[in-house]
C-alpha cells in the first residue's frame, strides 16, 4: 500500500508541476507589467515636477525684475516729488504698485518652493516617520525646562 501511495503522489506532483510553472510565469509577467507601469509613472511624476519647477522659477525671475523696476520707479517719483515736479499722489500710486508686486513675488516664491517639494517627493524623498533621537531620563516641566528624572539612568540613544 505504501508503494501505491507513493506512485499516486508522484503522479499528481508531475501533473501539477506544469500548472504551477504556468501560474508562476503568469505571476512573473504580471509583476513585470506592474513594475514597468510604476517606472513609467515615476518618470512622469519627475518630468511633471521638473516642468512645474521651471515654470515657477521663470515666473519668479520675471516678478523679481518687475519689483526691481517698480522700486526704481518709486525712487524716481520720490526724487521728482522732492524737486517739485510730481505730486505725492504719483508717489503713493507707485508705492502701491510696488507693494502689490512684492506680494505677488512672495506668492511666486511660495509656489516655487512647493514645486521643489513636489520634485523632491517625485525623486523618492518624502516625509517619513523618522523621529529624532531622544535622551532617556529627561522629562520636561510645564514651563519648558528640561530636568533629569533619574540621573543614574541618563543614557543617550
């Protein structure tokens, strides 16, 4: 009896081996397709992030030029006002334009920095849950003062 069981198990192993092989090959092909799609998505994300950064960089540089030109305009209008050629309304109008341009420049810088963060994330960087190293034995009082709770157990990690 032991011999016939061995023959049956060998028979079933031989029949299932080609099925297992086909299944493994199919899983390998599916994994390869998923891997290729992930790579294409990653390259697409990096490309999009680079394009966005370049766009925001160019916008910021143009706005910096505008701010510099308006700053020069304010200086010139102040000189003309002091010389009695222009009214103070012209000075105020130029200052208002400069202020608006400076606000826009600040927004453009924020957009540029956000695009840098997106680029960093697309390249594989991220906001992990890496916690800073702590020192055992230190507790914080309510006022924010650090004190040793047990000096004998003071260890650095």
